[in-house]
C-alpha cells in the first residue's frame, strides 16, 4: 500500500491553521460582544470557548495531520482500487474498475504550492478520494484507471 506524499502533513496543518484562525476570530468577536453588549454573560463562557480553541489547535494542527498521514493508504491493482483511511473509524474501500464512472484530479491553492493533487473516483454508489499525492503520481493513476475502464467498456465488461 502506498501513502500520501510526505508534504501532505504540511498541507493539512496549513488548512487546519486557517480554520483555527477563523475560530479564533469568532472567539475574539464573542469576547467583544460580551464586553460591550452582553456583560451579563459569564466570563467563564468565553474562557470555555477559548480553552476549546486551544484544544482544537493542539489536536488539528499538531496531532491529527501526523496520524492521518499514517492511516491514509491506497493501492491501484490490475482490476480494482483499494483505499484505507480513518483515525478512529477505519474505512477500507475496494472499488472494482468495472464500477467506476468517472475519475478526476483536484488541486487547491495550498496543494498546488506543494505540487500535490487528489484523485477522486466516482461510482454509482458515491465517491472515494486518494488524497494529497504527488501530481505526477496522481496523473499516472488517473491515466491507468481511465485506460482500464475504457478497456473494460470495449470488452463488454
């Protein structure tokens, strides 16, 4: 089984830092609203949200990306795609190529900076992603799956 690219940890940390900053801005807004308009709200409410923000920062920026990197795996076989992921709830998905309807690559601004892409495979039952892999590997996987699906369509599945 192959893993996501090592720089995936950095991408997850940057994305989670952005969300943490947004939550911190909301916390500051809550403190300001409490101070100016609703001073009857106990200060412990704001302090509780602050403590939750600190815990969220520790978990989502420092701990979760490393664990996610270890648990995200994929394998492209001759007839199927296998993905494994999950920290607390482990999920293994096996998708036969005959069930695949669409294959796409996705890249966001942070991913682009680190030369990473995600491959999304769509079936009638839903979609599965191979997250944060090298761009050339993602294009290769997309090409392999596309060729296999086209070959199966021509042979009548």
